C-alpha cells in the first residue's frame, strides 16, 4: 500500500499575503474612523454646545415630548444608565425638564424646556449643512448608494449592539402607541 504523496506546505509569504489585510482596510477600523470624522465635523458645524448623542436626545424629545427615560434610551439606542446621566446633565443645563408623575415615583417623564427648544431651532438647520459636509466627497449617486448601504448595515446589525435601537412605542410608560 502506498502512502499519499506529501504535499509541500504553501509558501508562507504567499499564505500571509492571502490572509493579510491592512488594518486600515478593515471594516471595523474604517467605521471607527468614519465616526471620528463625523464627530469632528459635527462639532465644527453645530458648535460645541452639545455632543452628537445629546443632539439625538434633544431631537427625540422634540418629536416625543413626555416620554420616559427608558423609552428615550430605546429611541436613541443608548443604555438606560447613560440616558439617565444625559437627562440629568441636560436638566442641569436648563435644556430638559424631568418630572415624576404622581402615580409612580419609579420613572421620570422628560420634556424640552424653552431653552432646549430654542437651541434646537438653531441646531436643526445646521444638521442639513452637516449632512452635506459629511457626504460632499461623494457624487449624488454615490451618496444615495452610501446612505442606502449604511442604513441597511445598521438595520441588519441592530441586534448586535449592546443597546439596540427600538423605535416602537409598545410598553411606553406614558401610554403612547404607534408602530415602527
């Protein structure tokens, strides 16, 4: 009985080239860099008055006044402790009012203050400028494709997040209802 011929191991340099990917071309690195760029452009366009996460919180409260902190966390894809800290900081700055309903002392309902509303009147138009700046390196077709793929990536991987986005109202403590 003859033994099968021994195959010589592939050239290690060929093997390294086949699996080696520059760190700068890895999706995770590129996504992190895109986030760094987006945050930098956010601050240079919107000013240093709020962070991107605070802006999201204010916008959600503008659209859903009176929601509780847990629902706000779901709508912003944040964990509840981060959301509670953000709500306290925004209240200290006079942008948000937190109130405990008479029925329950276990949660707080959130509303924008007049100062918060005035700040958003300045920031929302700037968000259009920010979007243009973020996408300006791409032509119109590329912008559409990029946004389509970015939304698809985020949507299909939502459950991989430590704090998945949940835009539904089911179970909201303020009794609001609505679909996704």
